[in-house]
């Protein structure tokens, strides 16, 4: 059985290759039961979540990811997400590889958003506003910069120092100009793409900030439970709304379920998911604003893990 470290996956899963692999993966499809989610009580800290995500393709591979989401891990100098991944033969059950689940998660999540952007956002998009500066944020920015020729990138975080540090690092790495901002309102109005990857439980993107005369794409990634929310109702009203999977988003995503319950949008306003978007005959209806909400699907993990395994064996 092979073992893949974080650094192994960095070299084996470049964003451009993973974006292409995800597109093909959604075209092929797989069995991906809705993930198990369990609250884990702690002593004196926020509740943690245990997520168990299986996926398999008949006659192909089977994978299981276990994830612990620990919101207070920053107090211990650790990332909020701790994960591991096991890849197996779906026919024989033979273990093939053990992988760093954290790196697999951030790469497949960011590449999925970039895939959605490559389909939904303005092909001429050049300005990105990143809401959040945590572990996922640099991957979101790099992946979006792979999908679109970005010229200006703005990073906002409640932790201004963290945003400034990330902006300084990425400004040296990318061809785009990268800066940190204290107030996202002005930059949201001018941005072509707004991506959010936080653990917010109250909206941090306001519809009143957006430009009604501009084609804007809103990428909402951070929330994975009903209680979590990153965009207010006005962001979704009148937008063309897409999700990674109907099954996951309509069962878990507070950014979709709560606006529906509040009467701001209807279930039918969620136009499509990745299985819809990757079809050759897909046409995005003409809207000034598109919204993509992801909660994550085990199919993305399986695609990434299998790509790493195949590349290591070639």
C-alpha cells in the first residue's frame, strides 16, 4: 500500500489537472452516499464535527475520507480541518493508498470551485475578492487564478494581520496584484468573482454590495451545515443558483436552505449541479449574477485520490 504525504499531493495534484479530472469525474459519476456527520462535544471549547465520506465506482476504486472539523484548533496552532483518506479497490477491497486528507480536501474543494467558475463566471473576469484567509483561502485563490486570467486579487478577513500575511505571500507568487483590504464592500462592487471560505454563521457577503450592472460570480464554499451561512438573502435573489450536488446542498447548506425557508428563493431557483454543468449541451441562462454553493462531495475526493494514485504509478 502506498502512502502519500501532503508534499506528495502538492506535486501530484496541480490545480489545472485536477480541474479537468473533476469535470470528467462528474461526467462519469459514482455512488456517493450523503456523508455521515456527528457532533463531538469538547471540554471548554466549541463542538467539533466528525464527517465520514465514502464513494465508489463499480469495477473501479472505493475511497473513504474521515474528517474532524475543530473550530478552536487555532488555539493549538493547528488547522481547523484534520482529515485522512483511504483508497481501495472497489471489487476486492484491497487497500491501495493512504493519503493526507487535509491536502486532498483543500485541493479538490478549490479545484471544484474553479471548475464552476470556468463554466459560470465571465470569461473576461480579472478581479477576485477572497473572503477569508484561513488554510483553504490560498488554494481557492490559486485555483481561481488557474481558471481565469486574474489581474487583481483582494483578500479580506476578520483577522486583518492574517489577510495581510497571505496577500504578501501570494503577491510574490502570482502574476496578479494581491492586496489585503479592511472593508470588503467597495471591492465586492468591482469584483468579477467573490469567493468565500469561512466558518461564518452570519452572512459576511451582502447583496447590497454587489453591482447590478456587472456580471458577477459568487462562490460560497465555507459553510457545510444548516447553521453556517456566508451570504445574505439579497445575494441569492434574482441570481442563477448552482450547487455541487443537489443531494448535499439541499440537505445541509444553510446558504440555500435558510433562504428557501425564509421565502427569499424557491427550491426551483436552484437551477443545476455539477452533473448538469459538465454536460456538453449546458447553457447558463443569461443572468447578471451566478451563485455557486458547495458543501463538498466524496466524488471529488475519489477523483483527486485516484488521479494521485494513477500518476504515481505511471
